């Protein structure tokens, strides 16, 4: 009789277990797919339930976009395993709500398909709010982990891959959905997070691509390693495709670090707030072919660029170290480009803020230190106020102890001119705006000579060289010559660097001739 009771008890437990498992297999799909505002369905081959481990395993899951909800972009994905740990069986069976202390997503492979034209309006703030409200009512998670994931973004028109990230690992703890922020795209509150991404490759528009070897982010810091921005074409191919003048850029960074960074949304716009940003080992080459038709569109000064960013940015301090900048300019078809080089470059900038623009009192300040062609000591300081719509700025600096023959690397290909001599010091103060600029220069040099070259052969043109050297003031000895203030009207189609150069050029003409 006792054995029979045990047998009945075991059979009852088995019956209960299978009943619960059947219920779990019925309810979990309902919880995941019964959101009336969802834009995706989640399908899977098998759901397993472990009473001992208090866990649910969803195997071979796939995410499929609902056709009527497809907008400018849609996502599809395959997930070999989703493990829901330490969940409340009572809430699942009685309230049909999935409450879990942890969800782990293993080896997910997501693909986002970007479409050129918007096909529906399901991604506005109202529909986002409805989606998260329904999600908030049905699912409650304390932690989320993604292990060894993969993300690919492609264009639907030509299936061109625009981003590929591998080995994505995410840990988010203390997850909570803020019911007062449901209209935001990501209305989450969390206590801590860690994001690690391996190799990433991405397309940047028509001309460029970027790669990075490592990306790590926590609530305290963000670190990106070995970043490369390179063109999709050779110089020759790039120039042949241009309809108007544009820079050919190659940029590499050993590392980029952001500390105490906070990410969020303000009035549907991304907001980034960071204590400091550090860039190390940045090597940049800019090449411009002046034989291509000029781009006559207005070029914004730095204050306007920061003011008009499509997102909010607040950075207390930006620093760049161990870097190098090379500018190459081609002006003559028969010659190569002229080259300017800033080596051993370091820079600091403070008070970068376009969020508190209406109460902004502190100026943005930039200080740059470098060696022109690895020799001439260059120091330059700039300050401006982002809120100033006249885009006024002040620049003052000094260039000293330089063999002027080094400048021939630029003047020979672009002006068919060699330069020699020694510059002891050049001081400059420039005050400019979106309309004009004025400058005061102090200059000390000696043994200045020029050599005028033939356009085709590159040989010395003796008569022109002799006349030019007769007109030049060869020496100031070591006494600085103060130059009267010069005024230059800004060409709005040129950058701030053109405005600075025009000021210095006007001052040098007064000194040298």
C-alpha cells in the first residue's frame, strides 16, 4: 500500500513537472510575442525547463521583423541559446510575467538591414513608448549578458556591408526600466555595465572606412584601440571621382580613452557627457588636389561646428599626445604635392560644451605644441565661445629656431621656389570672426634667400632669382621687427586655417618686401 502511495506521488510529481513544462512552453512565447506594439517576432525550435536549476533554455531562437512594422531599418538574428536564470515560476504561471535575475544570450548573430526610404512610421516616440510600456508590464530582468555575439549592418539595395563587429560581450547589472522615460529609445536604468567588442569594420559614407581592434566600455571609462580611418580608393581614383575639392584623409590612432562618460537622451537627441578624453599616437595625413574645382560652400568655424552638432556634447578636457599631422597640397599638374609636417604634436582643449549653451560663460580653450618639420618649435593658443554666433576667436602663438630650407618641401612643388635662411622667432596675435580677422606679428630672421625655379625643368631661373633677392630684406639680425596690424576679410568658402595663413602672409609681405 505504501509503495503504491509512493508510486502515485512520483507519478503526480512527474505529471506536475510535465504540466509545468507544457505551461512554460505555452506562456513564454505569449510573453515574448504578445506585445501589440512589437515590431519583431521571436521564433524558436525548443524550450527546455529545469526545475532544479530554476532556469529556462530557449534553443535556436530567431528574430524576424514583422512586415507591417518595417521602417527605415529592420533587424533579423539567430541565437543558438538563451538562458533565463532564477526566474519566478509563480509570476510566470499566474501573472504571465517573466521575472528573472539573469538572462544570458549566447553567440547571437544579428543583422540590421538599412533601407533608403522610410516605409512606415512605427519608430516615432509614441510607438516607442507603447512598446516599452507593454514590455515593462510583461518582462522584468535584473541582469543581461551577451556572450561572443556578432553584429552586421547591410544596405538592402545593394547588400553592401556597412558595419561588422565580432566577439561582442556585454554584462549589464541592476537593470530597471524607468516607467517615467518610456518614450526614450532606451529607457533603462542600470547599476553597472561592461561592453567588450573585438575587431570592428565599418563604412563611413561613400569615401571612407574605419576599423578598430578593440573596444571596451564601462560606466567609468571607454577605451578604443588601434583605430584606422582610410579611404576606399587610391589617391588617383579618389580625385578622379570628385566633382569638387575634398580632402583625402588617412588617420590612425593607437588609443582613444574617455573617462566618467555618461550616455543618454535629451529631447530625442543623443547626449554625451565626459570628464576627459585622451587620444594617443594619432597620425593624420590630409591630401588636397587644388586642380579640382573649388568647393564654394560656406565652411564653419570651430565654434559654429560645435554649436551645430546633431547631438549634445560636454567634455571637460580633451588631450592629444605623441601625434603627427601631415598636410599635402597639389597645385601643379607636373609636380608632386607640397608637404607641411607637424611632428611631436600634443594638444589640450577644455570646456567643450554645446549643451549648456545659453548659460555658457567659460571660453573653449585650445593649446597646441609641436615641431614644424621636426625642428621649428611651434606653440599656439586659441580661445572662443561656442555661444557667440559671430564666431569670434583669438589666436596667439610663436614659431622659433627653424632652418627655413625645410619650408622648401612645400614651396618647391607648389610655388617653384626654394627658400633658405634661419628664423629666430615669429610671434603672432590674430583676432578673427566669421567676417574678417586682424593680426599683429613680430619677426626675427637672417640670411633669407629664395631661388626661383623653371616650371617645367625645375632649373634655377637666374634673373628672376636675382631680382627677388634684391627686393627681399635679408636680415633683421636678432632684433624682432614689429609689423603694423594687418586686416584680412574672410573668404567664407575657406577654413579657419586659410584665414590664419592669410593674416600671417599679409604680415610677412610687409616685413620681407
